[in-house]
C-alpha cells in the first residue's frame, strides 16, 4: 500500500496516540471496573471507531478529487494549517502553565460485560467531533491521488488501530502506574509540549514540501 510520507505518518500518529485523552481515561476507568479484560475490550471498541472516521474522511477526499487536483491541494494546505494550529494551542497551554493532570474516574468493581465495554469504547470515539475533524485534516496529508483514497485511509486507520491497541492495553495492564501518569501535571505538560512540536513541525514540513 503506497502512502506518501509514511514514516512521518507513523511518527506523528504514534506521538498523538501516546498523548493521554478522553479515550485513555475511559480505558483506565473501565479497567478499574472489571480488570484488564474490560480495559482491552474498551480499547478495541475505541480503535474500531477509527475506521468510521477514516471512511468518512476518504469519502470527502474522493469527492474533492472528483472536482479537481488543485482543490485537493488546497484541502491539504488547509489541513496542514490546522495541524499547525493544534500544535500551537498545545504549546500555548504549556507556556501559560494551564496544563493539569487528566481527571480519571474510578468505577466500582463489577462483572465484565463485553457488549457494554465495546459500546462505550466505540461510541466515545465515533461521537467525538475532535477525532472526526482531526482525521479529515490529518489523513489527506498522506493520500496519493493516484491510488484509492478509501484503501489508503483504511490502511492508515489500521496502523493507528494497532498502535493504539498496544498502548492502551499496556496502560490497562499497568493500571496504577497509568493512573499516576494521567494525574501528573508534569507528565501532561511534557506530552503536550512533545505533541505541539510534532504537529507544528509536521504542518510546516508539509507546507514547504507543497511549495
């Protein structure tokens, strides 16, 4: 499968996956509820939602390509600018010292319900507008117009799926350590700074390449 700047995609998506967010907090909460199995099933539900975002992103990309190649380049430039904006906001919060620890709810222990965990994970991802907008901006940067946008998008979602599953299941297995990290303002500031630099750097690189 041909993906433009595939190495840059893997690096960026790995850094972004490691950055704690609502999905990570849900995995840790559900692990507290019914053990590592609950956390891993929740992670599977979350990661399955990535294919929904990838599909809608590919539909949008295909529609743009059907209009003109020039319009596709404009969309990619807007997407690169959006990545820079996201990175800037992360760095701005870091400089202002607004980065605090992530709140992680602790659920009461209960029996594992695979259907419930899958539903919670899947819906938390699919219904998250930030993930949808990010995929719409992020995936076009690596799409080759000469190949199927849908297949390329689904392949990148599959790569993201594997990375996220490994990371979230590892956090689920190391529950106490993960909860400590998520609540640590210092760790969150470090992750925001790293993520901000990666996003700004990637956006600038893509813009310069296009010029």
